[in-house]
C-alpha cells in the first residue's frame, strides 16, 4: 500500500501529507481534545492492526503495549461524545482495502 502511494503520479502530495501527519503525531497530540468534539464521529477500526510509531525500536515491554487497537478504539470512542465505533475483528491497518465492500457498507450505514 505505501509503496504504491509513493510511486504514483501524486507521490509528492502523498509525501507532504505524510510529513504533516507525522509532525502532528509527534508534536501535537490531540487525544486530550477528544472530549471537546461536538460533531458526529464514526470510528472504523481493524482490530488486527498492530501498527505503532516506534514499535520497531521499542523494548519488548513497551512493544507489547503499543498498537493495541481493540483497546485504543474503545477508549477513543468512549472519549468522544456520541461517537459510533465499528470494529472489524479479522481486519488490520487498512480495512478499506482488505474488505472494501464490508468497509463501505459500514461507512455508509454510519453516515446515515
């Protein structure tokens, strides 16, 4: 997925957006602002996603705690007033690519 994004005709835009995203992750944590959200929020998570920035260089103790998306998804949904959570137990980091029909059905249902 990543290789395709960085090889395509829009690779410069993808790289720039990626840089902005990582800058936000490292310098502007927003988790403390979740309770302030007042817009309808739909969260779609693949429970088998284990990605986490720094996981590859973390100690085994820290690594075991990073990327626990079932736990993080529920905590995030609980922090955002009125959030709706959709979990995909057998999908990972890109449920929209792993099972697009089911993902889009859940997305459209959540947007109703």
